[in-house]
C-alpha cells in the first residue's frame, strides 16, 4: 500500500513533456524538458523520470516559468505559472517521445 502511494506520487510529479523548437534541439544532446509539479525538487524529479521511463538521469536543471498576461481580442487573461525541468540522461539512454504508429 505504501509502495503504491510512492509510485503514484512519482507518476503525478511529471505533468507532460514540453515540445518546442528549442527543446527538440536539446533532444539531440540527450536532454529532455518536462513540466513538473511546482513543489517538486530535483531529487524527486530525478526519481520520477527514472521510474517512469526506466532510464538513468545524469543531471536535472529546473526553472520556474512565471505567469504571463495574454490578450485575445478584448479579453485579457493570464497563462498559469509552472515549473520546467530539463533532464540530461546518460549517453546510453534515451526517451522515445515520438512513437511510430
């Protein structure tokens, strides 16, 4: 029961991969970007990535992306803040973010 709770917390820590032009260039250097829980620290992120994708993580860099105002016509809103994690894997490991159909 306790092990399942720990596994569930690790899975819920990583929200989604961030796919942009800049992050796809980082994939060539074996670095991957993920949006993670804002309360997560580097050790928890490392454990979660290693558990979910079954890889060895070499280094984790994190940064907080602040909320931004967005305007759509006459409506003003804001994009929510989140935490971004850039994960560097060992040379022998990789994550397949684009599975072939």
